[in-house]
């Protein structure tokens, strides 16, 4: 364990140094933890193939240790997420922009996110049904990889890796494929986004007063505190206190998971749903899938979310909610996430990815086509016409990599944030973030639906929903734009 910690520390330092030295990584906004992860993957692979027997054994031991880290670390991330009190408005600091942002614009942006992200699931399921499953033996949930990697990112990929490998789904390579999709999406989002910006500039789609080169995105040198003291340091170290809250949240999640599984086992025993005596193989499998123990066997991070909420609720009831420092909790969560990314990428299994590289590429191409169609066509129908392209770029970055990628693209075309695109996006985020792109529906679909029915039904239903949302968005956009057309 100590050797694995040292290895990750060296990798993170190497990732930061390499990112600083290679300007292309900075221009593509590749995080240092992702660079560190791929350096680790390269080191482990070379040690396994070219090193001596003792080196290969040490490498395998470290790799095996790192492979066990994503589960606990993602539980920490989700527990920390629920510990933080819900933010009011996540909009920009420009009150003028917030005042000018109408409820209609926010609603249309929220609708657009649902169209994009639910559409990623739609094209993933359709591609799996029509193109992949006739040639490859993959579960229905394979189609969720686009939303997992593109809209979700590395954190969601790590969480969904546990969902994919669960007994309900049975996609053991899901973690590796999800991380690969997230990495490819991150790079593709920035590179293709710059291409679409050039196309938009030539077609006159940019409404902002000026555009700027990617190099003009200047980072502020102003230093900000990473947290605030919520208790006197002579009682307990302020940082340690926030670690305690996270530990209690994870512990509460573990207790909740244990209690739920005990109740599920009691239900199975009482109803005789797990008995397989005298049954053929098909009935045994059906009995296993219908058992409460199987249905409720969710990964720890799902329960740790409730644990975080319970700790926050308990402190609120005792009038001590101010003891939680959101800034410090966020920093601890980010730390866990970066270590998670390094461990997850380093412990990737290239052989597992190679076996499914064909279907992976099919999904990637389908996801790329869909996100481009959303930016170039559907965004013009749905989003506010005065800044549809700027807002569409944020959505494009979000749906191919991260929200940060979207704001990088926005700063290229609107460096002074003169449009209301940023505030529209921020105010609409609560309408979608808890549910899709790594939210409740993303996690629940594979566990409770996709593997229980034929892929035809969820693919068809989701397609109908997405088409209906597009039609609704276009009608709303057309109705809202009518008065403006007379003025232009």
C-alpha cells in the first residue's frame, strides 16, 4: 500500500511537469491527473513486458492495489458532494447578466441539455441494437458508454465502472471503456470545438462583439483560499474536521448498505426467491435476477450519497451546519477525484479494451456525430437566438468532455462574457445535473431497466422522448423568436 501511495505521488508530480513542458497539453486543457494516469499505464505496461521477474511482480502488485482504489475513492467523492449544501445560483458574478436572463431562456437551455445528453443514450442504444449486438456479445448497457464518458467524464466513468461490472449488467470492461471514452471525448471536444468555432465565425454565427485566440484565455493570478476555519484550531485541526465529516458520511453509507442487504436477504429467505433446488439453469438465473439481494446490490457510492445527506441533515438539526466548510469539502473531493483518475487509468486493462475496440469506435463516431448535430442544428432551433452559438459551445464542451471544456470554448468567442450564455447555462444546471450526465438516471438505467427487457423497448422509448423534446424545443424557439424577427 505504501509503495502504491509513493508511486501515485511520483506520477502526479510527473504529470504536472509533463503538462507544463508540453504546451499542446495546456492548449487542449488536459488535466495533470489524466497525464499522470497515462504515464503510470505506460510504466506498468513496460515493467510487465520488459522488466525482470521481480520488477514485473512488483508492478503487478502495485497495479492490483491501485485497481482497488476507485471504489472507495468514488464513495468519498459522492459523499462529499452531498455534504455540501445546495448552492443558490451558480451563475456568474455579473449581476447584470443574471438580471437579464429570463426564465424562458433558462428553461430552453435546460431543455437543450436534456436533448443532448438523453440523445447520447439514444444513439448509444440504437447503435448497440442495430450495429453492435448483431456482431458482438455485449449487454444492452454497452450503449450507455457515450453518456458515461462524454457527458459524465472520468468521475462518472469510474462510478459507472462499478455499475457495469455489477451482476445485473456483467460488463467487466466497463471501467476501462468508460475511462477511454472520457479521455477521447475530452481531447475531441476541444479540438473539434475549435474547428466549429472557425466554421461559425465564417458563417456569421457569433453575436459577441469580438473573438479571441485560444491563447487569449488568461488565467487569473489572484490566489484564493482553499477553505475556511469552522472551529477553533485548539479543539481540532479545521482540515481534519472536514475529513471527519466525509468519513462519517462514508461510514453511514456503509451501514446503510449493510442494513439494506440484510433486509434484502431476509426478504429472499422469507419468500424463497433465491432457492435453486431442483431448478434448471434458466430458472436459477431468473431466480437470481429477481432476488432482492441482486436488485438492491448497488455500489457503495450510491449509499454514500445518502450518508452525506444524513450527516448534513443531522448537523442542521443540531444547529451546527456551519461546521461544514463547502470550500474545504470541495477541495478534498477534488483531491480524491484526481487520485482516483490516476489509479483508474494506471490500472486500465488494454487487453479488455482491445477486445471491444470495434464496438467502442462505433459508439465514439455515433456520439461525435450526435453532439455535432446538436451544436450546428438543434441549438439553432431551441436556444435563445441572440447567443445560441455561444451557449451551444458550452453545451458542446459539456457533452464531449467537461463543463470546463465548454467554458474554455466560450472564452474563445466571448472572452469578456458579454453575452448571457454563461449565466443561462449556470442557472439551468439544476434542471439536469442531478438526473443525467452522471446523475440518478445514468446510474439507474443499467441497474433497473436495460438488462431486464429487450433493448428494442428502451431504445424506442428514449428515441420517442428525444424527438418529442426536439419538437417541443423548436416550437418554443420559433414562438419566442417571432417578435424578434420583425425587428431585424
